[in-house]
C-alpha cells in the first residue's frame, strides 16, 4: 500500500532548517543564505555562532528562527566549554540550538558522561527559552548507540534528536571519504526508540522534494538542507500551494539507501 502525506507549501517550508554551515562560507554567502531562508519562510536559518547577530538582524520581523550550532561538527569540546557556548548562543539570540554529542564518549559507552553533557546543555538552552537538538552523527555509530542516545534524550526531554552534521565523513573501502547521513533505517530506529513528543531531524542527504516527503512519512518533522530552493520550487512545480493537499510518497533513489 502506498504512503501519503498531507502537505502545503508553508508546511514544507517549516520543515526546513536552511543550512549555512560550510566552513568556506563568507559573510556575503551567509547573508545571501539568510535572505533566501527568509524569502521561503523556512523554519530556521542554521548558522555558525559568530553569525548570530547578522541572522538576528536580517530575520527580525519574520517567523524564521535563528539556529546556531555548538560543538560543531565533531563534538569534542569539554562539557564546560559546550555549556558556555550554548549559554552564549542562546543569550545572543539563538532560538534553536543544534549540538553535537561527544562521539568518542558514546563509542566508549561512557553513558554517565554523555547523559551529563546533554542534560547540562539542555538546561542551559531551555533556561533562555530556546530548544535543543542533539546531533548523534549516525555514520560513526552502531544501532545500539543510536537506541541508547534516543533513550537518554527522551528521558531528558530534549526537543529533537538529529541524525548528522553533514560533515561526518567516514573513510570508505576505496580510500575516499563520504557519509550516508540520514538513512531510512536510522530514521525508523530513531522514531521507534524516541518518546512520541521528541521530534526527529534528518540531516545529510535530503536534497529533493521526494526525499523530504519520504522522510516525513517516516515521522521526521524537520530536515537540515542546503537544497531549500530546489525542494520548494519543485513543490510549486507539482502544484503544491498554500492549501493542504494529500500527496503520494515515492521512494527516492538516493538518501543513503536501506529502504
């Protein structure tokens, strides 16, 4: 039986965190990206912390939120530094904060450390009225690590669990470096093992409208994307507008495989 989802152009736009995180982006690149995010009225502009003032200024009066990242992309700072960074980001105007877990500690099975880190950062963010998304970097992890992280994040009542940074490159058998990002098996695993109120963010590899519709059918409510314009223009081309319509979900050809 085919799957369907109920969508409109505004619904689709508000599933997107427009990602402006590439290390080579200049201020001009980021400004253009923030303006694009504003023009499409997406959920957030996802930025590096030093761009918070720019984003706050440019997005003033719009419904697009400011979403800085901390501990990005490898999650290796001490808990104290991450908490400081989270406080600073929220105080500066960050409304949604995406943080990377300490991947080495996850792989070490030091769950006490991992829990303490997430809890302290979540507390720091929430006290400023912001929300936290916890990035797992699934390409580095086994299913049991993902399941345990979902349980921890559910117990701590964080807002979102997130698959990837988009920069978690893994050495492949041919010697090249690449990543799978948000794969359907991992998204299904995260939805199954997270509390119902915990939202799922898919990041890394969601590049087309069909990708977005498919992950939405798996229970994803937010994606990180650089292909925002292409996705939403394709939606317009297919006749998706302001009114909610039911559309059939196609299994896309990319998205890390594993359907």
